[in-house]
C-alpha cells in the first residue's frame, strides 16, 4: 500500500507539473504568436532614414529561410534567414538609398566554403555602388576570414587572434579500440576510394584515400587563397608562405602582414563607420539588423512578373524516409512537391538547389525518378550545387539537363559500402553471454549481429553492395551520356571538388543558383515574364513549434520528441533503437561518422 500511494502521488504530482508547464507554454505561445503576427507585416517595421546594414551570421544558415530544425523549446518569432535570401538582401541594399554601407559582424560564422564564396560575390557587387563594406571581429578563423577579406577594410580587436595555417584533416582510426571492446566491424565495399570505412578496417589512411583528400583539399585551398588574394592585394605565394611558416601568432602580425588593416576596440570601430558615413562625432550610427531588414523587404525578395513559373526546389540535409523535419530531404514531402510541380501546367522549368551529403538509397532513387518524370513532360531541369552534392546528393543531381557547381563544392562520392557490426567476442569473452537459436530453416536466424557472419552471409552482403553500386553507375552513365566503364573510372567512392568534377564530366558549368535560374529560364524560353516559386513552403520557427507541440499533420508531438531525445542521450541503446527504426534499406551518405553512441547503428550505407 505504501508503494501504491508513493507512485500514485508521484504520478499526480507529475501530471500537475505537466499541466502547469503546458499552460505556461500556451500563454507564451499565444503571446509570441501575437508578437509574430504584428512583426510579420513589413509595413509595421520602421527603418531609419540612413543606416548601416549589419551582416551578422548565426550558428545556422540554411539554404532556404526557415529550412532548419528549430532549437528545442525556442520561442523566437524571427525568421531563420537563409543563404539565398541573405544574398538577395545584399543586392537590394545596393540600390537602397537608406543603406550607407555594410558591417560584416564576424562574431560567429557557420558558412561553409561554397556558401561563403556566394556571399562574397554579392558583397563584391555591392561595393560597385561606391558604398563601403567593413568587417570586424575579436577572432578570425580561416572560415570567417575568407568572408571578411572581401571588405574594404578588415578590423580586429587589439586582443584578438587570427588562425591562418592552411587546410588539413585529422582522422581517428577505431579498429583496434573496437576490437579491445570485443566489437568487430565487418566491412563490404565496391571501389578503391572507400575512405569512409577505413577508420573501421585500418589503422591509417590508404594511399587512395590520402590521394583524394590531398587533391580536393588542394582545390579548396587554391580557391580560398585566390579569393583572398584578389581582395587583399597579397599574392597567393605570399599568403601560402604566411600559412606554411605560421607567421601570424599575435594580432599585430596580422596587421604587419596585410591581412588586417587596424586593431580597434569596438567603439573605435563604430567611430570608423561614423567617419566613413560622413557623420560628426555627436551623430548616432544606426545599425540595421539583417532580420529587421528582411522583415521590411520580404515582399521584394519574391519574383512575380508573369503567369509562367520556374520552380526552385531546395534539397538540403540528409535524405531520409522519416521523420519529416525542416532541414532534411524527407520522402513524403518531396514526392508531393515533385508531383505538384509535374501536374501544374504553369510550371515551365525546374531548378534543384542541392546541398546534401546523401542518405537513404531507396529515397534517393524514388525522388530521382520523380525528377525524371518531370523531364519526361518536356520541362527543363537545372541543378545548382551548394557546399555538398555528394553520394545520394549526386544521385538526385544526375538527371538534371544541366548541372552547376561552385569551384569549391564537394561532389561525386559515387560508391557503396556496408558495415555490419559483430558483438560475438564481446558477448562470449567479456560478458560471458552465450546464444543458442532455433529456426524453421537454415537462414531463419542469420544476420543477428551477435555472431560473426558466415562465409555465405558475407557473400550476400558483398553481392548487395556490388548490385547497388552497379545501379549507381548505370544511373549516372544514363544521365551524363557516359559509359558505365567511364563512370566507374571516376567513381569508386571518390570525392571531387567542383572544379575537377567539371573536368571529368560530372558537372557542366561553374556557377551559383542565379546562373542556374538563368539557364532554366533560357531553356524554357520564358524571356523576362516569369514568376519564381520556391519549395518547400516553410513556416516561421514559432509556427513550427506550435505545430510540433500539437503533432499536426502526422508529426510527432514536441513533448514526446523531447523525451525521446533525452532518452537517446542518456541511454545509447535507446538511441540505437530510434536509428534502426528510421533506417530503411541501403543508405547513401557523406560523410560517414561514428561516435560512442552509434558505433553499432550504421548497418547499411552507401558512400
């Protein structure tokens, strides 16, 4: 009876607390929703008559605004600004008389290589207006300095630091560690460049993997150095010597070597902006946040100049069957999008903006077929690659009539592998757990994961890998007008930069999304009278939260998702359960990652 009362009271208390929390969440949700509704109307946003646009990049910059999974229990009512809208805003600011210049706030930057190059181009174009671009930061890493270097002047805090040492990769090799735990990874692959599986089957880099990493790093580094060189008027040779000899060790070294113009405290930097804007010392410098400028200019970002349409479809994140979350390429959502485009007579061209390292092989094939069905109706399809369009991401790109990539895009990775963990030694030798089984036939208890694979089981997995790899080769060969042998020669899981991908025929031209749209418009012969429609249609983060909390449209209720996340973090076995439930069939993924919580979770992968 005592236990009964204890658990009953505990349950009642838990329910009471839950009701209180839900009530508070309701009030907060309503208040935030009202605030959002008021701010969503751009007419309600007031901008100063003259100001400086502050380009401050957040921790997450998706390709499309709001196309990222929101932070748990966030009540932000601002849109999560995407890369493409950010670039459009810079172009609008160029012609906006109220914008005197741009301040690149480099406090943090999450832009990858190709994304950074895209923003740099927009800022270079902005400078042609005669307006200024200034950059300031306490710390410049190699990534955010790449963007900052486009500025007219680059400033740093006197106590700041700069990291400028070249590009490199350090990889962990887990084979011996796993063996000590009694775990063995049984690896099956097709191709010589299966670098993704090497941490499980080797203790160092293979010559093939070393070669591919060295070559694509060199390509990315060359683009990096050339772009900085052109804007800082320092030769590529000098820049490489600065990195190789580790010449920047203190803030003053960055100034002496010409990478930074001056060391200033933040108030001194704001005074520099005041001087450049021709204000006297008593005048205030109005900084206009990017989010506020977006709220005011949101309606100007959409093309609406005709009845005919160009559909721009953003495919970013992992390719998955479920769940359907912003920032992922889920099967149900994108099947519906492509079907809608196919059935709409007003859609005359399609542009795919891909920024994905891959995922599910089955979903990749299903979505690729939908893209082919669009082409079969005579609708031109053009692809624009972002930072990544590799493995499953390239599988989606291959059917396009024309493929654009940035010089520093990473693409290719046409290859297959499967990793099957075995815990037989762990169970038998360390835990002293023995297994026995009964089945209706010789294969009824195969592939249990607790025992090492038999020779016949191993042959089955190798055959599956070879078959899927053959399908991948044929898919690329058919769509790129190549023979299977030609594709195999450049495939085998090898990762290529956009520059090299163009040379070997995986990519047609170098350029960004704007060039891809221009190509699609030209192919469809639309002239200047067309409207751009973007997919998927996304909600503001607050609206996403409300929907997830209630579990509308079949999505998982937010509270349940939070509980599952906590369980997954605290109990690796539960995380494994969730991952196994979500995985269906072979996977196309780049890169392959392991951590202490999912060493046994990647049963089937395609690289």
